[in-house]
C-alpha cells in the first residue's frame, strides 16, 4: 500500500461516510422524489385538520349562542378581536384576545433572507395554540375561537411585563392566560390560571394542540428543510425526528421544539405533559417559502382543586448554544453538533472546537480569519498523526524501485505480488497501514466541523472574500436553472476545495509505483466529481475551512518530503532492518498461510486439466 493508496483510501472512506451521513441525517434522502406525494398528503392532512377544527369551532359558536346564552360564554363567542404588542430588547410579540395568545413573534436582532426581521410566528399564519373547554351540558368550544377580554398589561418591579387575558365565564368559573416577558430574554412565561377546573375540563383532561408553520429564513430553503425537524425531551432523555411523519410519546414530556437551521420555537411544561403525539410534514414545493408544518397534541391532567395554574413557557429564539443552555435541561441538543450515529463527534465540538473558535472570535473581528486560525490549530493538534503518515509515505517512496523490480520478476501473479510485497515490508520494517490509520483518525474531526459550521448561528450574514454569508453557499455564477445533483450556482470555495483535494491525490499518486488496479488508477479523477456535487451546496465556512486545510496539507507534504525527511537515511535504515533477525507476528503467519492455501487451490484446477 503506497502513499497514493493511503490518500485514495482516505478519500474513499471519507466519501462513503459523507454519503452515510447524508443518508442517515435525512432518513432515506435518496427516496425524496418518491416521497413527495406522501409528504404532500401529510401537509394536506395538517391543513385538513385545521379546516376541520375551524368548522368544529363554527359549529360550537352556533351551538353556544343558541343554547348557552344564559352564561358568560356568549360574550366570549360574539366578541371582537383586538391586538396588543409587548416587546423587549430581543423579541416583539403581538397578542390577540382571540384565543388569548401570541399571533406574531419577531426576532429584533436577526434578519431573514430578504433583510426583514426574522418572524418565527408570522401574522395571519397557521401558528396557534388550542384546547377545548366545556361550555355547558354536552357543549364545548375551542379556545382559539373564543374572545377573551382585552389584555391587561402590567409592568413589574423587576422590569418584566405581564399581559393577562381573562375569558368571560359563568359565575364560579374562571380562565386566564397570563404571559410574562422579561428584559433581554427569548423565553415567554405562559400560565393558564383556572378556577373550578372540574367544570371547564372534562375529567380534568387538558388536551393542548399546537399548530406550527415555519417559513424560510435562509436563502437556500432546500438545505434549510433538510436540517429542520422536531426535538423533544421525553422522560429526561433527548430525541429528535427530521423525516418521520408520525411519532407518539408515551412517557412524560418536559419540552418539545420545532426547529429549522438557526431558530426554534419550544414549548416547555414546568410540570410536564403526560404524553404527546407528533405529526410532521416538510414542504416539498420549491416555489413556496415554507419549511415545515407540524401538529403536536399534548395531554396533561389538571389538578383536582378549587383553582390551579398550569405553568408553561415558550421559547422564541436562535439556536445559540450559550442561550439554550440557560433554558430547560437538554435544550442545547436542539443544535445538531453530532447526534444519532454521529453522537461521538458532539464532545469534539462542545469541548474543543467551540471553545477554540470562541477564543479566536473574541480577538478577531473576521469570521473568515477565525476559521483560518481554527484550521491551523486543528492541523497543529493532529500534526503527530500527519507526520507519521508522511513518514510512512516517505518509506514507501524509498521502496518504490524495489517494488517495481519485484513486480517485473514475479509477473502478473497478483497473489505472488502481494506475498512478496508483504515480505518486503516486513524486512524493511514498514507498516503499510502507517499512512492510512492517521487519515482515518482525522475523519471524526471533519464530521465535527461539518455539523459545527452547519449550525453556528454566528456565521449568519458574515461576509468573507467573495462570500456574502458564511452560513450558506457562496455563488460567483448563477445559472437561473437547477442542474440535477449540482444546483443552480457555482460555488468558488467549493471549486477551490475540490481542486486542492485533487492536487493532494495526484501528489500522492506520483510517489508510488504504477497501479495495476484500474479502480485505484482512476479514483483520484472520480472523487473530485463526487466532492464537487457534495460541496457545491455546503456553507462557505465549511468549504473555506476545507480549502485552507488542503493548502496546508500540500505545503506540509512538499516541505516534509523535500526538506525534512532524509531519504538516504531512510534507505540506510531499511537496509539495517533487513540485516536484523525477523520475527513474524501471528497475524503475519496467518496471512501467509491463507495466501499459500489460496495459491495451492488455484494450482489444483490446472493439475486436473493436465
């Protein structure tokens, strides 16, 4: 195995693992076209549920007006909608007395793809909370169709603001939605205060429905949809779904988040929901700005008391690690820093990449320069592995003339070539895997950086060189149409990463004997095509990192091979090793026995024909 094989194996394994990563993270992404119809049906299902709920509410309105006019609910049914805005330094929330809930939420410090403030809840959208209450014997109504009294706003001594909506109810019953917004906080407290809950909730069951519709905030809506999903904390354990359409949670649920690439909405129950059912549908029509729709139905028990409060919280904000860790336990896992089968890279991100990158960012304004310094740090951190790889390559290069001579002597017998080559490696004290193993050990770092750059909200809108947004792909040429598998643009950083990867592969190929295996010969030319298709849509922060890393690799290879490693000294060492008595390991003995047995088996058919 030569330096070329080490490089090629590294590329092949990297390519395979990248493919597996995409496959697993999208849960059958290669069947997306076949699933379009099913996902469209899922979206239709959510819309149908909304229409059915609206129809049921209308029916409840008529029924309540006709039968329950003697109670206070007639005012709740026949009211008028009024809006009230409450804001702090971070969020701007518009509340409606219809349903007594938020109907618009704007993040004041973040811009969307169209330069307008990010709206997690857009006005007149499908985002609603809903539950049913009893309005009389065999009568019920949906809360999002009832009109609460106009909101009462109170400014508290600690700087927070509380807005309360009270539902008109009969004497002896009460229902109040109370929201509290604190300064410099994305978390909104939501308390449902209930008087005489046994009269309002059948068998004290609180069935809360949450409809969510997320719109794009990034330029690449297709990429944003792939990274969107639902996360939850069930029985103190984190889990998530990104492509499954249905899931039932039977254990207590502490919180549930509907998220996209850089933002999320999370409903937290301080007492916990007893169970939940999730229906998720991702948008598939390219002409729409929708990312995903979700309907979540929670179940909880209302305490059997004269009056009680159901305490909840709603987080409207960014997927920022340091902000989320101050919210409910486990919420930092909403950010995909490595999860599922790639959970092993999360510690690399949390304990190495994030602190180092954060340190550079504290002292350097440019994110592009900070990424460059992060790359240098990682290469320095992995330098012992890299040096051993290059040293192994130098030894293989020193053996190149003898390997060529051996091949001419043995001929085209591949088994004999393999046996003689292993013998030569053993005599020379060369480990043929010396250059491959270090390459494998660096692969987790690449996957850690892949998830880190995909989820780092600090990169949004940050420009560097020709890239206007390091969190998305850079484009130096737009086609105006999409090429299947490639995209509708040309990413210059992606081209740089591919060209430098190709140069590394060619450099390695030039150091070893000619390959008789066609797959090994043409792999350096095939892999760049795969990488180009994969890299073109990646965030430019990642392709910039990969370009810098490749340039460093090329420079190190050239300097080490030409100015640091003494080839004459290596040859002298190899000759010295040959003069020493050799001991075979058990693995080498078994390998040679297997090769000899295979050789004998190949001879038998020839002897039978004679």
